[in-house]
């Protein structure tokens, strides 16, 4: 007949197990402690990169090469682009000695999948302009900081909503307007703001030439491309490569629906410099 386990027996066994745990050494890799130049996992920012066209190529390379960042998710409506970005992340982290905590980079079709993840701290948004505001707002509402390419929004109202949501949720919202880092533009603003050329009454901005908006003929939608999701909140038009490609001389930038033509897209740089020079950017 088996003897019933008493409370004293239970405490005795628990004490023996605890003693064994204390006696056994716990081995922690130095990389987890941030030694020898490694960044501790607790100090890494976990990033999601959304939209893998032209501009994201530079952002992706930058973040993959930072020791204090790990890219854990990528997203694009083009299957080939998101899989290429995922493969690039895996290759980069496989080459790093201190990336032992890296558990893989997921490739998503829908940006909402990134928003659902509590382990992602921040996102970089490099989609066409018409998606900047909706994705930024979704990210901030789910506790993520945001770096979004210019233009931040397509309308003044969208910008006001973005500002309010960033304040409400206590998030960092940064806009990629790198033209401000150019020495020539900084010097021009310094000259104007110090009154070295006298009182300014008129400013002209040149945006360069670009193709007129038009309605191209319908083409078959390529396999692996979700055209409906690419269109998102904009009106529906038949697919044509010219409507979605991202080259700076044409593509979606020539249409009003996606970036207010060059006025809203490239103009975001030059109009911003004008505001800066006049002291009206506060």
C-alpha cells in the first residue's frame, strides 16, 4: 500500500529541487549581456518595414546593418518583393555573430498583421503616398512608433489627425524629409531668415517636368500582386503598369489619386524648405 505524501515530504522534495537549481550554473552568453561590443536583446528595437519599392531599399539596408535594431517583419502587396526582403534579412542576420536571439523575419501580405504583433516596437512606412496616413495611424494606435516617408499626408486634415493621434498615444512620429539635411538648403534658409536679401515678398518653387495624368488601357494584373489592396482608399481604375510603378519620372506619381501628382510628392520637399526659410514651420 502506497504511503500518502505529507506536507513535510512535499516541502522536503521542493527544497531539494531548489538546492539543485541553485547549485547548477546558469550559462548566459555574453551577447545577451551586451558585452564585447554586442547589443543586448533587451536594447534592440524590433522593426517592421512596410512597402518594399524604391525608397525602402535604402531603409532596409540601413536597419539591417544596425546592431541596436532587428527587422522581424516585412510587408508588401507584391509577393516577390516581400519574399526578397525576408530573404535579405535572414541572410544578413545569419552572417552576424551576435544574432543568436533572432527568431526569423516574417513576410506579410497585409500590414494589419504587423499591427497585431505586440513584440514590434516601430515601423518604417515606404508605401506610395496614399497609404502613408492610414498605416501610420494604425501603427500609432497599436503602440508603435513611426518613421514615414514624405509626404506625411495628402491633406491638411490628415496631418492634423496624425498629430493628434501621436499625442494621444504618446508615440514618436518622424517624417523622412531629408532635403533639410542638405547644406545648400540650410544655407539658403539661413540667408533668408537673417534678412540678408531684404524683405521677401514672393517665392517660386520649380518641381521639374513630369507626365500628364491619363487613364491608360487595362492590362492583366501580374501574378502575386494584390492590386485591390494597392489601390486601398483610392478610386478603382483598371490595372496598368504605369499606374503602379514607382519610378520618379512617372508611374503613380503622375496621378492625382496617389500623390497629388508631383505637387504633393516632390513638392513636399520644396514647399517644406519654403516654410523653413520663412520661419513658418512651427
